[in-house]
C-alpha cells in the first residue's frame, strides 16, 4: 500500500490514547501535534508541516516509474483540511516541500490555484530542504534556511547537538507488534527538546524510528506520538519494533 492510501487499521491497545491532538512543549513553545501530521503553535498562531514532496509522482514518471499522478492534489487537499481547522496566520513548511527543484514549474493549473488559495491572506514560509535547496522567486511566500522562535529553531534536517529544534527530513514511522499482528504508522518523535515531524506528503514514505539514524538525536530515549486512524497514541521506545 502506498502512502497515498492513508492506513486506517486500528492500533492495538498498548497505551491510553489521546484525543486528535497531543500537547508538547519545545523551548518554551506550546505545540499541538495534530492527527493530520501537522503541528500547531497556538501562541504563535502558526501551523507547521514537513516534507510535502509535492510533484513526487511527476518526478518519478520522468524516470520511468509510473504512479497515479494524484499525489500533489491529495497532499494539498489534506493540507487544506488542517488549514481550514486552525485558520493560522502563518504556515511554515519544513523543507522538501517539492520533490525536486523543478516541482513548482510542474504544478498543474488546478493544483497551483489550490496552493495559491491556501496561501491567500496568511504568511507563508518555505524552509529549504535537500530536495528543494532553491525555490523560484515567483513562488509566493518567504524562502529561508531556518526560522527561530525564541530558543526553538525550525529547520529541515535535525542537527545533532542542537539545543532545541523542530525538524522533518527523516519521515519517522513507528511500528508496533501485538498479539501476532503489527501496524506501521507515521509518528512524531520527541524527547522534549527536539521533535522530528512525520512527512505530510502522500508519496513521502517513512523511516522506522528504531533505525540507527534516530539514536544520536535521542540518546536518552524518546516518545513517539503514533498517528492512528482516529487519534494519536503516545508510545514509549521500548514498545516500538524495528522493521
């Protein structure tokens, strides 16, 4: 099953579930982790999303891998849903918003209009990523390498030793096995000073949080807020399984 088809299998009852949001604090900034995979900062009235990977389908098609060309529309519809719920004054996209530097030019007219409608009337910040290190000047919004909010720094890729950050890039997913069955879902992973967000894009895929890439970022352990079909589940590292 591709990431385009959002999984809806219920998680096993490993921990008491939260509601459709979970509250954390990073660098003194209160944050709400949303069921959609976005993060909302109420005091900043800012919505954050990571790794949209818009136009990944068209990028793969150019290399001979044909997939249904609806990933951008699906991602924008999901983004529109969460923007509609919060109506934030500012949206920050944490890099890899486009799958490659040519992605903005490949947007279909309908998708470009949908993106413009989402941006209308609010501040929009594009943080550059490894897939989109540059963005065209004609693209509405501010393009920056990173964004500081007090002690909290928003950037694309997490940096070992950073005192307090919100990042994407790694596309975290958590896997839980229970009574012979298992589920693998997108998740937020945090230790209270760092949070790595799940990829928001429909074709983005994911990396298991038990992968060695996460260990130096969370040497003292972490909690994963795993995205279920209807709610978030806070699950400790000891209950998560490698692929």
